[in-house]
C-alpha cells in the first residue's frame, strides 16, 4: 500500500522580512525589537569574504537567544564553496529557516532539503541566474520545507551583461517584469507565499507604500525590507484593512445564505466562485 504523506503544517505569516548583515550583531539586537515577521540574517552579499567566519559565529550566538520573530539565515549559494561552512555554523542553533540564493528550481530545493532536519523552512531567491527563470514551475511537491518564493533584480542583469534592470523612472524593464511575474505564479502554483523583492530607496517611504500596495494588488503576500523604517509600511500594505475584512465577510455570508447560487449580486456587481475564494483567503490571512 502507498505510504501517505503527512499534511504540511500551516505556513507562518510572512508580511515583512528584514535583512540584517550577519557581521553586525548590534543591528541584530535592534532588529529583534521590531515588528518584522521575520529577520533574514545575511551571510551572503552584505558580508565580505574575510568577515564571513565572524558573521557565522555572530549569527549562531544570536540564534541561541530567546526569539519572538522567525529567524532565517541567508547562506551563500550551494555551488559557492561556502554554503557547507555556513550550514555547519548555524544549523545547530536551529534557525527557523534558510534563505537560498541563486536557487535554480526544485533541484536546488531538494539539495538543500537533504542537509536540514526538523521543521526548518526554505525560502529560495528564485530569479538570480538565467537557468533559474526557466525552473520557476518546478518547486511544487519537492519539499514541505518550502515556505515561499522571492526574487531579486540585481544579480540577474549582472549575470547576463545587462546594464540595468530599471527604466529611468525606476520601473522594471521587460525582462525583469517577466522574472517578477514568474516568481508570483511559481509561488502560487507551489501553494506558498509570494514575497516581493526589496525597495532600494529606504528614505522614500511614500514610494515604498505605492510599491508594496502594487505588490499586494498583484498577488504578493509579503515583501523583503532592507531598513527598519520600511517594516511598518510593509506590514500595513500586506495586512487586510477593516474594510477589506468586512467586505470579505459580507461575500462569505451572502454565499452562505444562498447555498445553491453560482453567482450573486452585491453592491450592484456580480460576484461568483472566484470572489468567494478570494474572500475566504483574505479572512484566513486576517
């Protein structure tokens, strides 16, 4: 008889994920007091090669302290020659999850999964190489550790020799709009959180609010941050408002009162099964 796979545990809420350099224990301590849903303790881009041993030790020490947030560690890429040392240094302190840079689909996910134990999560950064873009639909069903997919627009242009990923007004050029869209659909196809990439200008909180609202509109459920000031803006953008909750509940109540109906009228507009599904999903997030 086939062996039944145990059901996946409910995934954590991931509205805001704040990067913190792994060689800055002072910033880790400050970030622990913030309302970010998760911290990403970084061993990759923000830490020089010479500083990586000290950063590994600092992260392991921080992980040993009491925590009230999810604590992820961004290791170096699996093929960098550094990832094994990263994992050896931090896994004993039991981070809640690992952020995997330069991920290239389900094969990368499976390779990291083999090194982990317990219920540790994996969050791949899924757009940083040309090959990664073609593997976006391969994450589903590989590992119950997968908790989301996120993307970035910095490494990919460097990998293909592009001069920039942005137009003069700051919007993404067509190749990187595609990478963003594929991440969004790849995450939802795998049944996990779609996490929007960072907004680099941490002083422009108004611009961040517009960017985060656009991400939520498009179907992203959270966003990464590079500065503490961004966390409240991101949390607000990805938290349903009281009006959102009230409307969703009204839709659910209307269908409950009309169990045989396939389509109904509400506030002068037709609503049907997709609206009910969206309302139920919003209430679950709330």
